[in-house]
C-alpha cells in the first residue's frame, strides 16, 4: 500500500469496535422517508409502502478484487458501493439504502479507513442513498468489504433476466472494455514501478479507461431515461463479468438464443488505441473484460423508434430462438458460438 510516511497513524485499537463505527459513520445523513431507523440500534428499520423491495449484496476481497498498490482507498470505498447500486438499477429499480461491512487487519490505521469511508460517503451523496448499517471486524489477511444495497420498485416496473423473446433487440448502454484496459495499464505500471521505484508513470493518455477501472459509475440515469422514453425492457442485467457472460445469463434465464454483431460493439477511441498498444483484440476485451457496469437489456422491436436516436443506447444484436444458440456474428459475417470467458471466482 503506497502511503505518506509522515502521515498520522492512529491504531484502530485506540477506538475499539463501537468507537470505530461511531467515528466512521457520523458523517452519514438520512435522505429517504423509507429509512425509519438507521445506524445506532441493533438493526435498521425501513418502511416501503406499496413497493417491491430489491436486495443485492457483493463482496470485495483484497488480492482478489483489488490491489492496494494502485487503488486509492477513497476510490475503493466509492466503487464498493457502485457495484451494488448497478445491480439494483439492473432490476429497473431505484436504490435507497446500503449497509457497508469491513474486515480489516491491524496494518490499516484509522486514517486509511477514513479515506475508505470518504468514498462511501461520496457515493451515497451522488446517488442519493442512505447508509443504514454495517459491521467492522478484524481480519488476518488484509481488507474485505461487503456491501448490501436495498432499493424499491413499483411491481409493474420490475425487470428480470427472464423476459427476453425472439426478435427482441439486444441493447447496451455506454461503451465497453474500458475498465479491463484500465486494469492492464495499472498492472503494467505496477511492474515498471517494482523495477524502478523512481519512475513516475505518465498516465494522461489513459485518463478515461483509468477512471472506468478505479471510479466506475452505475447507470442510475438509464432507469429514469427508460421511464421518460416509455420503454420497459423485456429483460435486463448489469455488465460486471464481461458482455458474453451477461448475454448468456439472459439467454439461459429467458430460454432464447441471440445474434450479437461484432461491428456494433460500442468502443471508446481510448479503448481501441490501448488495445492496439497492448496488441489485444478489442472484441475479446469487450466480450470477456468485465467491470464496465453498463446495463445490457432486451427491448421489443416496437420500442425501437423511441430509442434509435439516443446516444446512451446502442443496438448490438437481436434475440433468436433457443435452438439457434447464442452467437457472435463477426465482421466477416461468420457465426461463432458465444462463450463465457469472463471473471470466474473459483478458477485457479
């Protein structure tokens, strides 16, 4: 972990668990009427009238999901909230509350956790959510963060992975592959730093993809956009494990196939140029990279006129019969079966 040797270091033992929780959570304000009781009791109390409740949870483990040699703790706190909010928005729901739990070893002083919670606080402010609880405990192997996000949705508005039908359009938000290429740049610079600690990397050419990796954003705006356009997707999922994995999840859940067109994949110019620099195929990056936190959805063809001119949405293919399977249609017009080669937790 890169840190300033002159910076104050307050051992966590000075505060104790409850003192630590009080110290880290005193900055959180309540914004939602659905939050009846927040931090400070045995449990939070929430009250949602006539809404369905959406709950999702995610865990980030040091050395598996993040590397503190190049991930600032404030960014990590922010990202740990964002990855959960993305799952709520993938249900076409509004996120309202989160809980944040951490397991931390004694190599982390209080100041490090303050930076982490600054990121949590920034995410809660920007995305208008209440932090209503969590836990702190000790760890013998670095830092672990577990976030649970809670949201609300009108029963008629909820979107699942199961509703895709043949002839529906396959649509994705934003652009893809940036987070993975940002990670490649960071990993490369880490290796350079090991060889020459005095070398200061010049990362100006990679600003966008670095941000996609270190400080991703969840697509809260898309939930509102779809409502404003009067479009309800037939299915939806967030792109966290690579596009091919997410498409296959929808195909499996909806019992359909699809044709995904390689020449329709949305790529930022910085992703293209960095792929060329690393000699990596950009299509492979989009299909398998992950961590873009964009939304992948299927919509009925009758809704195409409503979305066709929107810069936030790209039609990348369409749904077919299950018997056809899920395929990538290459630029050379060859069909290749899609395979999930993205993030797999339990592979060595």
